[in-house]
């Protein structure tokens, strides 16, 4: 178990107050509108809640990684899964690519802007014809003198509408497969770069998700991230953090669903008593608690391994699959205790249920996660 950290708990309390003041009053309206306002990024940055583990030299606090993961866990626990996903994509997915792979000039240019919220980050991997099979991507970036000529499209890109920077996976050698993949830091304001409409999803309604299109976009050659042809290796290197962040969201959501259900079953009356007095209700809640404890133990073990630079791809994949499956299971079982009210959007448990479904898909489907674990056990 992770040691108690008084500073982390103080930071947690500050973030909860921030959410109560700046998120809770308007979140339902953002969900109806299908997007959070762009200014929320500035508020997050002003209050020090973006890219917090980025070193002080680039504007961050330089704190341990659990400070960043705590933000997405608490967002999910509060029922703000769209905020959790948005922060995670920015701080725990896009930013680490720059911190770990970029050259000094790239770090100095992009990271301080991401810390303040001036720049919103996203990562572009998925394509209409290439989901979990990243080697099948068709987006190309051909080097022409001092720039890459970028063509293609991406889909299901979280933070896509607000993104100012996309860490984009492309083929710089279209004839190769994995060895032809490179990463580019792409400014979305470049000529020829276009954002599609905000995609309409069954959950995470206020988390903007978009298609991205690029037609003969000239990306400066100095925006190549790392080395050409090493993009697939870089993706594999950074995916354990992304999958740990998905688990942090899952754990927070499990705890949040339990929180609101405990309150409901003690208030709701049926057959002359609170439904929390029925054995079935008590057993369902008890099982949810057991599932939470198991998820927390697995998550904290992986987080410790990550901090020690010992978290392998297989173990990260196992956690992602386990935690997101558990999140869906718990949300479904607890919604049942609400009866018909659980199916009504005015009851937050319904949002915990619909928001949970994507967790088993993005970051690599859980079926792919099991394949990764199996390969680690017995090979291909």
C-alpha cells in the first residue's frame, strides 16, 4: 500500500473544493451541451491542476505521479468522468510523451503552455480503418526539405475540439509497418488541419471527441518527436502510464458509485423499511466494496511498479482490463438497486453506468489487453 502523504491529501482537498466551485454547478449543463467550455482549461491551469508532475523547469510542480493520477481519480469519483478523461488525456497521456521523448527546445516550447492550459493536448492514434491495430494506420508524413507533408485523418480523438497540440502517430515510411511509424507534435492551427464535428456518444457527453483531418499540412521538421521510425516503440513505452490512468478513473468511479448508492439505500423506503435493510441490497453493496478493495490493491501495486520504472506492458494491460471490467460490473449492479430511478438521467448513477462503458474500449480494447497478457505468458 502507498504510504500516507499529507501534502497529497491537502492537494486532494484543494481539488475537491475547486470542483465544488467551478465544476459541479455547471456540469449538468455541459453534459446537455455535449462539451465543456474552453475556459475550464484556463481555470484548471490557473489553479495548478494540469501536468503537475512536470518538472519546475517547465512550469510544473515536479511532484510524484500519484498527484496527477489523484486528480482523475477524484474527478471520476465526483461523477465528472468527462473531466477525468479530459485531464488524463492532457496531463497523463500527451504531456509524458513530450517530457520523456522530446528534445529540450520542444519541451521548453510546449510544456509550460500545457501547464497553464494555454495549450490543450491530445494524442492521435486511432483511425477509421485502424483501431487497436496501430500498425495498419494510413496517415502519412513525408519529409520534404524543412517540413513534413502531412495527410490523412484520425477518429475518436479525446480533447479533439479544444486541442491545440496533437501528438500524432503517422507513417513516415508508408512501405513499412511498425518500423515506419513516427510521432509528430502537430499544431492544430496549421493551414490544412481541420477538426470534424464533436462526436455524439452514449456517455462522457461533455468530453469533446472528434475526427481530425489534415490535407497537405506542412509540419516543421523540428517537430518530429524523438527519432523517425521509432514511433511504435514510443507508443509501447508510454502506454503503461495511459492504462494506469484508466485504472485510476475506474477506481474513482467505483468509489463514487458506492458513495451515492449507500446514501440512496438508506433513504429509499420499500415495504415499510429502508431498502438498505434487505439482505440482497446489503450483499450487493458488500460485493461492490470487495471489488473496490481488489481494484485498489491491484492499482496501487502497479502504481508502485510504475514509480520504480518496473511496470511492464503485460501487467499494465492486465490492470486496465481488470479495473475497467470491475467498474462496469459495479456500476451495473448498483444501478439495479435504484430500480426504475436508476434508468433516469437525473439520477447520477445512470451517468456512472453510461460513462463506464468506454473504459473497456479506449486505451486498447480489453480483448487486446488479454492478448497482450497471453503473449507474455506463452508467446504469439
